[in-house]
């Protein structure tokens, strides 16, 4: 069995582009060789912001699944599924909502940011506030301990860790555990007992890892405790009791080096993308008309590659030799911009050709895609059911 379990999700945005490929998908494809991986389409998450226009979601789910597979996500290595097809996520979300402090949700940075940014939408909804908790449920239900995400999602993983800790603390206790631990704290003696409680609170309420380390160090040096009490106090620091839910670690996905056609981040909303299924003629057209260093007005004007978005593409696609040719040719006006773009055009076309061929085959064979997802959902459900059995029992719902 694998030691680590990776889980990640993507909202169904429809057709993916080169930014997704170089940022997220290549990373997933590498991870599937090293870890047990679960990748899913977060269609409920799409509804938290697009609840008023659900019409596109289903098609987007299938198109995105095709892009994952075409890019090389391998269903024999990774479990692929759709969030809304595994109802257990919703049950866990509901049960966790009982013990989630409102303040924790209101303090998640994306909550206010997105509300302010997406002014055309009313995001003062219950569902949108619960976005991070739904994401926590996605992660915790598989006891995934590695979660590859971009920087923007780090606060959500941190939030998930806090929820897991709180849950284990609240429901993971053996009978009498708390009393025994409190008695052991008293045995530390006045000053040390007070420090222990302070450090414990700092760790449990704010996730302060340094406080946890100091408390452990202090226990290490303590002489007047029995082994049992010492163990109890170590456990009590981190919540104690049984670990019903696993605290996940974020695996930060490096920001893609792949910029958009205009040099900004590649994003549908900026209209600067090359989609994975972009028609080859369009690829040529889009790269040919890409802006270059504005200093190169005429062919004879020298330029600076660092001021040109085409150079960023060379950094992704070109060999050292080609890059040297660009540098030399650009600063001396030895080459023209159209000439400079040619190797980039060829490299992008070469990269896309096999992806597009696989996407075509999958589009012509929707049953295959549906079967892959149906199998994935079934596997995911089995794992989710195991966790839910423990969660229900811990929360006093023993109805069989
Ligand atoms: N919120 C993530 C995003 O917008 C998508 C997501 C939902 C996710 N649930 C997740 C990512 C669980 C990782 C793990 O990108
Ligand atoms: Fe950009 Fe190449 Fe033109 Fe220089 S020669 S400005 S790097 S496209």
C-alpha cells in the first residue's frame, strides 16, 4: 500500500488551456506515478458562485474530464470522479458544519476578497460562506494527507487542518481522557502547568507550531511525571485521543511559468489563452499576433527579450541553443519577431498534437469517459463510506 494519499480537485471551468497544463496537470501526472491519487471535478464548488447559471456545469464537467485524460492523467493510476456523485461529501459537510465556528469561515481571506471582486454576483450566501468547509470535507473524507494546490488555496488547506484538529479534539476522546490529562497538567507544578496550558491554547486555537515545539521540549525535560502521564500530555497538546480525521499537508504547486499571450497570467477572463483544443491554425495566428517588445517598431530596431512575452514562451519551450539565438538576434536586430516566434509555434503545435488526438478519440467515445468516471466514483464512495462510519459513530449517530 502507498504511504501517502494525494487528493486534488478542480472546478469545472470547461476547456482547459496551456496555463492549466503547465501549472496543474503536469504536476498531477507526475504525482500519479509516486502516490495513490484521487482527482475530482468540484461541481458543487462551481455552484457556490454560479448558482444562478447551472446550465453549463454538466458539459464543463465532461469537457474538463476529457482534457485531463487527453493531457495524460491516467485512470489506471489515479481515481477520477465527480464530487456531486459521492453524496458522502455532503453528509460530512453537514456534520462538520455543526462544530465549525462562524468566525473561522468569515476569516478565510477568499471570502471577503471574492465578494469584493465579483461585485456582479450576490455572494452573501450560506453556500459561499461554506466553500472552505466543503473543501475540507472533500479532503478529510479520504483522509488524504497531501493536497496539491496553488497558492490561492493554501488558506483553505490550513483551515482544513484546523477543522480536523478541532474534530479529533472534540470527538476523539477515550472515556475519562480529559480528566486524566488535566490531572497530569496539575502534576507539572504551578509555573510549568500554566506555561503548558498557554502553549497548548496557542497551538490549538492559532495553529502556532512554535508553541507546540516549545511545549514538547518542556515535557521532554520534565522529570517528575510517570511515563503514562507524559504520553497523555503529549497527546493532549495536539488534541489528544484518537485521530479520526487526518490533518492534510498542502503540496504547493509552483505557479506556472507559462504566461498568457500578452505576458499576464494565462486566464480565460483576460482573453489571452491557448486552449488545449485550440485549432492549429488558430495557434499559429494567435502566436503570430502576440505583442513583442514595443521597442521593436521596425525590423531594424533592436529589442530586449526580457521585455517580450515571446521570450517567456521560449523559456518554457526552447533549448539553450535556441534561446541563445533569440538573445543574440533580438538585441542585435539580427532576427525579426516573426522569425523568432517560429520555434515557439512549432513547439506548441508539437505539444498539442498528441493531446488533441486523444481528446478527439475520447470525444467520439463518450461511453469510455463515462465508464472511467463511474468506476472512479465507485472507488471514491467506498473510501468515503469508511470514514463516514467512524465520523457518525464519533458524533453519536449509531444507527447502523
Ligand atoms: N477550491 C479549489 C479551487 O478552486 C478546488 C477544490 C475543491 C479543491 N475541493 C478541493 C482542491 C479539495 C483541492 C482539494 O481550485
Ligand atoms: Fe520578442 Fe523575439 Fe521579437 Fe525579441 S525578437 S522582441 S524576443 S519576439
